[in-house]
């Protein structure tokens, strides 16, 4: 387990990436979400490993990126904040009613993060869709619930982020990391 690896998870549009950006501004090492990167790459090359085309291929591409990021982060010192972790892929597949392949479950169990996982709860006031985030409010709420269940089942302890402005959320995370 990598005690200095911290995951921020939750549903889409809950402020995870904005929080990660603020933590990076404050000097933390951060790892971007793989899902958006895969979507951008696939759209640029006309591929179909997309959540609205081939969900299993999309999950496999995310797993490849997340495993590389987890490995590369081993060289970083101090806390490393991940915008989603490998267990998110299990949650995504579960949400899509797709089977979780054994190698995905094995990767989620082997590539560990700190036991404390930060969950950005669904927050209707800030939820918005865009060209890469096409989920509805109901899907965003369901995603948050599945991520909570997935991480808990893998033995992680959930720390819910406050529904507050970005600076206050970042202050909250910094205080938690100091404990």
C-alpha cells in the first residue's frame, strides 16, 4: 500500500477536478483523472473506447493509464492526490451492469492507496454536463453511491468532502492529511 497516495472519488460534476487543481496550486503532486484523457484521445483518433460506445474497452484503457500512473507516482515524495483511483474502474463497470474482469479486481486489490479516500458527494448546485461529461443528475448520484460501496468493500475508509467552496474543500483535505 502507498500511504502517501490519496484518492478523491465520487460522481461526475461533484468538484473533484477543481479540488485537485487547487491542491496542485498549493504544491501537492496530483494525478489527473484517466477517464477524461481516454475520452479526449479516443475522440481525437476516431476510436470507440468511449463510455457511450464501447464501455469495456473504455474501462481497459482507463486501467492501463491508472496502472502506469500508480507506478510512476512511486517516485514522488510527500502526498500524491489522485483524481480517481483504480477501484473507480470497478465502480464504473458495476454502474454499467458489466462484469468486473478478474484482472481489474486484482489490480484494484494490488495497487493500493491510503486507507482514507475522499468522496465528493453529489452536489446539485455545482453539477453541470459538458462534451465529455454526459451523465444525468441521476447517473451522477448513482455513481457517487457505487464509488462509496466499491471503496468500502475494498477496505477503504470514506471521508466525505464538505459541500463548500474550493478553497474550503482544499483546506479540509490539507487538515486531514496533517492528521
